[in-house]
């Protein structure tokens, strides 16, 4: 099968981009020919180049009724890429490309499959029309799938396939101290790590409040924030950190989004995922695979991910005191926390490796490819 992966902005931003590159890499390893189509250059390009048959850059503007000529020209460019590369099916994890994909399908016959990482958000009527005309949708959880079915995506063209984690790449560190030194983290102390987009709905403010409570009892605790702040949250985040007392502020370390999240997770003592809501929460799986105890909120499918092994480390969302209590328990019961980390690693290996989920995606894409090719 010749697969086109459409990732307009291939950067280390969130779970959608991770799923796109992981699926593409897994399918390439199975002998499928993968072509990446992108609009802007990003730090993921280097990783894609390791396994893609080719990488194509084209301008990919969204659908606009005010600029029909530009919209059609962009669709024709994509159609040309499909034709030149003899693509059998196309995949994207960027729901912002849905409307464009529907137009491309209409003029080329190319079947598209979309990873629907987020619940449906009501928008224009064009979007509802587009999702009725796009080939297939795959949601990581039933809760997310239900929102797209309610919006009009036919149940016969919508499936639920859980996200997965590469348990070889995400694995425990053999020398955590050396890893910390390489990353610029303190070799000593206890690292509580947050990894992801820095914004209110990810519970970053709750974590900062919880960290203040933790530091009052455990002065050696260190908070590590890894990710890019949402533009609208940058000023508030800076203010929140500056308002911490000197000790907390000095031990709150911020790092940019990374191409190697596995290193920061494996270097941690605890990973904290304090989201207000989540459709899946891939970082929970990634931390589990690294053998790190995960303190998270009891939202979405988090309880299903951690299972009974990590159930006692879940806190209600938006409750910084409850979050601090779970973090303090881990810090005060380090041996038990390590045992939880080991059991979470085993759970990730047994239940959330790539084999089953990638098999499901492969079957969907091959069925689409066999149903209708590019004209």
C-alpha cells in the first residue's frame, strides 16, 4: 500500500502529531510506502525522513468561500501529489484538514482516514458536510467517537482504536542520574514532571498550586514543565510562576517541547497529568511505559489506562489539594511508588503496545485503498 500522511505542521505539539508519526513509522516498518505531505517545516521532519519514501511540501490553505480560486488550487495541488506518488489511501491526524480532504476526495476519488483525537466542536455547516464525505474516522475512545456520530459521521465509517505507546522507545532509564545531567536537570532531588501543551485546561495552574503545597513539606521537590505555552496563556503562566515563593520559583524548571519526550519522562520520579478533561491522554501511557508512577486526574479514560495499579494516584480534576496529597504520598512512599511504576510499565507492555492498534489502522487503510483509488 502507498500511503500519504498529511501533517500540515509536523511539530512536537501534542498527541495527534505523535499518533501520525508513530502510525506512519509502524506502517513503513511493515513494508508500506509512506509519503509525507506538509505545509510548513517543523522539527518532526527529520524523524519522518528516517522512514518515509519521500517528503513533499505544498501550501495547504483551508477551505474558504471568500477565496474559492485559492481553495481549489490547493486541492488540485494535493490531487497532483496523490497522482504523482500513486497513492492508494491518505491519512491525517489534523482535523483542521477535514474540509480540504473532503474537497480533494471529491475531485480525485482519494480515500482519506482521519485520526479524531478531539471531540467534535460545532463549527460551520461546511464541516458537517465534510465529515459526511470523508472516507473514515478513527477515534481513540468511545466518548470521542460519540461526539462525531452525533455530528453526523456515519457509524459505519467510524471506528474506535485506542492510542498506543512504543514500549521500546519509552522505557525505564538504566542510569537516571546521567540522563538528568544530559538534560540539564538537577542530578539530585525529586523531579515531578509535566509534559504537554501548557494551558489552563491541562491543569497547569492546579499543578503550580499543588507544587507550592508539596514544597512546603518536601523542600527537595523539583517541578519540571516540558512543552510550549499556548499563546493566550503565556502571560498568565509567567505571572503564576512569578507569584510562587522564591523556593518554588527557583525549583520550577521550564523546557521547550522536545523531540525526545521519553528522556524527560524516564528521568522523572513522578509524572503528573492534571488535565481538566482528556479524550485519551497519551502522555499517561508514555510515562507508564517508562516505569514512572503517574499522578493524574480521574477524567476520560485515565482510570482505564492505569488500571487498579495506579487507581489510588488519581485525583479529582481542578482540585490542587487532592493533587498535592497524591504527589506527597509518592514522595513519602518512594519504594511503593517505584513498585507502582514497575507494574504500570508491565501494564503498558501487555495492553497498550502498538501491535493491535496498528493492525486495526492497517486494515482500515487497506480496505479504503481497495475500495477506490486515485483518479
